[in-house]
């Protein structure tokens, strides 16, 4: 469908992946039969250019785990990481400073140059409080071990569908997660130099998770984002901003009929020619 974004200087890089890599139903489907579980990350990272680490949302991981994940993956591989629920599932987000610091000092920086965006996901029903959310965003570190950090904001309540939220995200250079094909509000406003999308509509009835036309549409949107454009078929709540350059794109196939997620991701990669 398109040549690799890596060969086009005006485009950002498009990375397509899935959430996690340990999932029993993928064995014999995505993973070859007989592949040892300890080699699943090695296999996945050589077929997908990125993975989202979800386990960090539920609890702390050992520093040596991050180090091992770094060492088991190719040089150009990138992990996105979910921020901890202990920071996000609270009444006052501005009080999350200690939880954020524990997470950032808990080994995640051992991913070094393979650390991609950090996804800070709010619980469904958490409403937009402009003052509290602004104070929360001020707590997010801008760099770690001398490397710039990228933050993505995943909100799950319609109260965030406002120009005020978009402006706040832009002020802090944080991406608003595009929650595609889900029951959550879809906010496609561009607010950072990169785009973070999570699509959740895979179905058992499609061998590749999505119908071919739907895969085509998501590939076209990813290409538009990578060129610095704003797709015209997704909802925006503020005036689009002009881009001087392309944007890197991180697109994860999440939830839906999870057994089909690797197939959907690889079908998108084939359309985009990015691996």
C-alpha cells in the first residue's frame, strides 16, 4: 500500500504492535508450536516493531526484568509502557507525585533507548477536572537518565471531549490516546509530536481481526498522521494544528477478540510496508 516510512524524510515512523506478549491462545496461532515461553518476546519483537507493556499498570516490575526485555529485543525495537494504576486510580490526581516517582525510579529507565511513550490511563468514569489534571500533568517528568520522555494520556469519560482538555494536552506536549473502535470516547485531536492509537475492534469472524476495508482505513489514518496530517474521518474537539514535519505513530491492536490481535497488527504492517 505504501513504501516504508523509514525511507521518507518528511514522514514520521509508523510502529504497529499489540499489548503484551504472553497470552496462551497465541501459542500455535501467532507463536509457532513448541516455542518455549521464555522465547516469546524474542519471537514477537522480530515480527512486530513495538509492544505495549501492560503489566506495569497492575504492579511494579523488577528492574532486572526491564533490563532483560531490553537485551532480548532488536536494536530498533520500542516498548510503550502503561503507567501504574496506583498513580491513576485516585480521587485527586495532583496527589500522584510519589506514585509517579516510584514508577520512574523502579527500573523502567533500564529500557534505555527502547523506552517509547508512557501511557497514563484513567479509569472509566473519571471526569475532567481542569485544575487537578493540569497539576497532574506538571508531575510527569520531561526526561529520564538524560533522555526525553514522551507521555500519552488515555481518558475514558466524555467530559474530556472539550477544547480545554486538548489545549491542556498541547501545553504539556502530551499525546491524547486515540481510542478506536471501542465504547470509550474517541478524541483524535493531535496534541504532541507523535500519535498514540489503541484500536479495540478485532472480531472472531475475521481471520485478520478486522475486515479488509477497516484495516485499509486504519492504515490510511496512520499514514496521514505520519505525514503530519489530520485524518478527516475522526472526531476533533479543537482547531487542528499545522505540522512542520511528520509525526511518529504508535498504533496498538488491543482488546477486542484478543486471539486475532497479532494477525491484525501484521496485516496493518503489510499494508504500510513498515517492517
